[in-house]
């Protein structure tokens, strides 16, 4: 991959896609292409075929997806399955037809079984049942991995897939119900501090363990993989930092400056009890994350405050 290659980044305005765009721009790539959902509806197969032909990219990075937290996944499983399947199938079929030899499909740790051995190795894929609340999204992402592998095997393209852990950072979604946990906590504690509230309730028991990766680290890993990785098996991208939801809430509250009480809403689901990826394959190749979690939360909160009047709330 060269800095002069035409690189199409699908989903370039989302959390992951915007981080990738920012990183590649800073790294000197001069021919990045991104289209908004208004400019190109990835569920419109004919439109995607036409766009890929016109762009004729050397590299495609598929960071486009309908995403959300536990509530959104559990409430809209049909949309999460259908829309994600349509977008990735259309994009990969169009990339193949346009002769794109290098493609990276961005998945999710939701592909792994609910009770997979921890830390989760790539070999755990398809060895057990998924977490119920996000199984529709997980199945869609598994289908994307299999399409990458099938296309490699049948057509010889050098396509790869990468599975990141829970992401956070600039340009996250701060919807009060549909956001992921870290963004939801940032908004909830910020609003509580601003309103003078004495208590904030977090979902579930607070005991589940999670791993978080700053989106800038994901972006650097994607560039590294496109330069150095060419295997059919998906590869994990994680920070290696694990924290309970209770401890995460306390850390966010401290960063935000909320000094009240943190309680637990036990009517809300916990989700998977523990989820941390085994990213040793990527580490052995020579890539390491650069963000510590607290520093990353401070960065994410600073962005939240600076963009409070124009936050993405869908």
C-alpha cells in the first residue's frame, strides 16, 4: 500500500471510519475517498456497483455498519442483521467486480461466543452461542468474515478482516439509549454534573469486565495490517486493558468531575460477563497500542465538551 493509492473508506464519518480517515490523512495518504450515506446508500446494490466502478479504488476499508449498545441491539435486531448484511455484501461484491485486490473488513468482538475462553482467541469463532442481546449484529459480522475468506479462496484477492474490541474516542455516538457504554457514561455523568444531580444510575450490576480501545489505536492498527498482514483468518485488535463496568464508571465520573453517588439499575441487562480479546498475534507482528484508558477517556471527554452543540445523536 502506497500513500498515493486511492483508498475508499466506507463509513468515514462514523467513530471508526473518521478515526481511520484522520490517521491516514496525518500519515500522508493523499487520495482518500469517502461518501456520506446521503451521497451513497450502501444498501442500494446498483448504486454501490456504480460508485465502485467510478472510484476504482486500490484499497477498500469497510468501516460502515449500523452499530449501537446493548439496548439498540436488543431492540432492533432485524435492522441490525438486514442492514449490515446488505451493506457489506454490496460493498464486497462491488469491490470484487471493480478488481479491488486489497480490502479490509472491520468486524466486532460480538462475533465470539458469549462464554468463550478468555482472553478470546481468533480460533474461538463459531465454537459456541453468541450473546443474545447482540446476536443479530454478530451474525452479520460473521457473514462478512466468511465472505472475505470465500472471496480470497475463489478469486485470489488479498482481502483481510480485523476484529476490534470496544471502541471509543472522538466522534462517538452519544444517543441516550443507543450509544455504547463508555459514550453513554460520559454523557450521563456530564449531564448529572451540569444539572447538580446527586446520583447517577448505571445499567446492570457493574461486574462485567470489558476491554476498550481508543479509535486512534484502531486506525494505526488498520494501516499496520494493510501493510503487513495477508491471511484468511481474522485478527484481533485490542488494548489488553481490562476493567469492570463499575470501575469504568468511577473513572469516567472522576474525569468528568461528578462527585455524587453511583448506583445500579438491576433491571437492565449486563450482557456478556467478561470479554477481552487475545491480541497476541498482532502484538507479535510488531504493533502495540499507545493510549492508556484514563488518558483516552480524558481525550474523549474533551472532544465531547468541544462538540456539545453538534453531537451525533442517532
